[in-house]
């Protein structure tokens, strides 16, 4: 039962922050795509490289998350692993949530 590790306010806050985090991440991706398209290469190579890159990137939690309360902790862990956010970005969340995320990150890094 995941809900024992976060509060109702955490869930509400996550829903609003995730939009901000994802938008920031997608802005980073757009800059990377611009760099890719600016390379000195054939148009067809740039096009297909971009198509393949977008195909991979659209599966990232930085682009798309399944927004269910039961997945809150997993979504946060995924965002951290994909370098969309870091632990410091959770400062506005409850201590209960922060402690759970930190303990899971420690567990999975061993």
C-alpha cells in the first residue's frame, strides 16, 4: 500500500509539479533536437536520426507519465533515474515521501 508513504497534499503537489518538470525536460530535448538538425550531415540522415530519437524519448517519464496515485513513488523514482529531477526537487514534499524516495534510491543503488 503505497499511500502510507505520502500525503494527499503530496499527490496534489506532484500533479502540478510534474507538468512543470516535464515541460522543462521537453525544452531540453527540443534544444538537443535543434543541435541534431544543425549538424553537417545529409538531410535524410538527420531526419531518420531525429525520428528514432523522438521514438525513444516519448517513452521517457520526462515526457509521459501514467498519473495514478498508486504510482506516485514509482513515478518520482523514474523521474530521478531519467535525470528529469533530483532529490532536491522534492524539498516541498512531506518528509514521509522524501524519506521513502531516499530509502528506495539507496536500496536500488546497491
